[in-house]
């Protein structure tokens, strides 16, 4: 999906015997300067027929430096936890 000339969602499909089922979904967000601020990864669960959160990568910008933080989804706490 593209909104305002920015990719906001990307789907990856897995070639299988029954066509092309979902495999991975990426959600992207951007800051006010149109720089990538986060990339969230969701995996498809064939049993529940729904997406489940996997991880999120956050980017923050300071001058010419980029800080990148990776977090994993904590199912028990229902939030992202840092690495």
C-alpha cells in the first residue's frame, strides 16, 4: 500500500500448493521529514487466519546519526520489549 508517495504496508506471499497465501506483512511509518521511523513485522498464522505481531525496528535521527532499536513482541505483556 502506498499513501502520500510512501510505502505504508508491504505483503510477502509464500508459494504453496494452494496458491499464494500470506506469509509476512510489514507496516512502515515515517517522521515529519519523510524518513523511515519504524518497520513493524507481522507473521501470518494459518490456524487462526490472522496476523500476529513479531517485532518492530525503530529509527531515530539526530543530526547525521541514525539510532536503530529492535524490539520483539511480548505476547504475555502485550507490548514490545527491547533487545
